C-alpha cells in the first residue's frame, strides 16, 4: 500500500483531499504545519492557527488517520519572512504564497514526509497533475489548472520542479468547490462549512504595515501626483530600435521626477506601498481616486495618478532574469533567440492573457498583446500552453 502524507491545514479542501486518498486505498498520514508564532501582528480572531490545528486533528480522528503537528516556524522565518522584508526594502512586492509552496510545503515539508516513509505528498490545491511517458520510458510531469475555473490554484505552484511534481498528488483538482463542500458535509467533516482562509500562507490575516514595521521603520516622504498626459515612452524612438531593443525599452519602469507632478500628501515609507495600490494613501479631494503608479524607495517618494486607467499603470512588456527564470517543463525551455506564443498571468485569478516569450542572453521578455495593469517587480509571471503551466519567473 502506497503511503501518502497530506498537509492538513484545518480547511475543507485538505480535509476532503485526505478523505479521497483514504477512499482510493492509500495509507494516509495527516500533518499540520505550524509556521508562525508571533500573534502581535496577526488579526487573531480571523485565522488563529490553534483553531485550525484543532480542526485538522478532529478531521484526522474522523477519518481514522494518524495525525501530528510539525513546527516549521524557523524555516518559515528564514525562507519566507526574511525574504519578504528584504524584497519590500528594495521596493519590490513579493508573493509569499508562491514562495511558501516552493520553499516550505514542497521542500521542507516534503523532506519530512519522505523521512516518514511517504511515497507521495498531497495537498488540497485546486490543480491537476498530468504524466507523459517518453519514448525511453522516462516520465515528464505536467502541472495542469484545476477543473474549477474560479478556484484554479496552479499559479501558486508555478515554481514547482519535475522532481517535486513526481512525488505530489492533488486529490481535489478534478472537483468544483461546491462538490468539495458536498463531500465534506456527506462525511460529516467539521470543516464542511468553514470559510476559506485569507491572508499570508499559514500566517492568516496580517496587518501588513505593522508586519513590515517590525523591520522597516517608518520614514516620512512625499506623495506626488503625475498628470495622465505625462508621456511615459517616446513612441518615435521605438521606430528606430531592433526588436530586442524595443522589448528592453518597453520593459523598463517609467522614471518620474519631482518636477513631473505636484505634491499632494505625505506617507510613512515608500516601501510600504505597491504599484496599483489605492488604499492607505489618505489623500482626498481628487476627481478620481489616486493609484500608486510607481515607488522610489531610494528617494522615498510615491508617484500616483488619478483613476485606474492612468497610463502610468500600464505596460506591454516585462523582463525575467535568468536567475529568476523557472521552467516546470524543462524540456520546453527556450534557448537564446527562440520565441514562444503562450498565455500568461501576472497575478492569481487574472484571466490568462495572450503573450509572446522572447529568450535573450541573460533572461526572457514576456511581451503581452494587450497592455497590463500594475506589472509589479517581485511578483511572479506564469505562462501556460492551453491548461498547462509550463514556466514562471520573478518580474525584474
């Protein structure tokens, strides 16, 4: 009998995943990951880990599977929290959920599971795994989007490797969320009606400014409003560039200066803000709401524009450096000067967008057919062929 260790989070998805594995005849062990101890920044009644671990334990008892808690908080702090602080300090916006999957669930947690003699690790993610058998008998694993279009979580797993996928099972990937809840209710699982958790992976809802202030001290700076008619790119210049030069030009962050706009307010630190952000600026009196269009952490200035259609929010092209480039399907990786038509997204739940990948020496350009709003450094771009996620990277 094959042994599977499942990450039981105390939510309905992992509960049903554990139930299905048991039904399929696997020898199942439930493990709850404790990744966080500091309750001072957690909005505690929203997502208390104690309640979650208790629910996970009750589900394990109901299913008759062994259960234990593993404390991964040291790894979590080193690999996720410290990385987050570091990225915010540089004026980038990290995605802790993608990192948590790469660094914690499918690395630290997976190693613990394999030490327990597991053949596989399972999670309650809404995605599917495909297997291609090659001519030489070796196998290539596919990361496929979940059947439920509203819940597809393949984006969060965009950094997984062939090695990690080979040992992973996604039991609920073929199901829709209402079906998952129905199975939980039919089997009297305590999590059947439990609300989906929000917030940082395994931390819960966190007050981000307070969280960041633990490390990044407040620093008063100015908020500048840039008029919407300010030219972002010199379109005449583009006509004289080669394709690669044009991509390099269009992928650059716009450079604003104090004299490009007017001072409309003050902030407590540019590193607390991210592109596309509307809340927290505390500037009134504008015809349309202000959005952050750029931050400058070196000069501690936030540049804003009125309305969600401000041209400063939009770009066609982004760049991923070779160090931050990852292919789930290593056999499809582009070589220098090659290109590929794909569909891509720059955030979870975004509709897939038509794009072309261009591989150059040192990295890869993702050139979108339509301009994209708030392309944000530090976030992940993931690209797909049909419903298969084949690669991803951190936006430079």
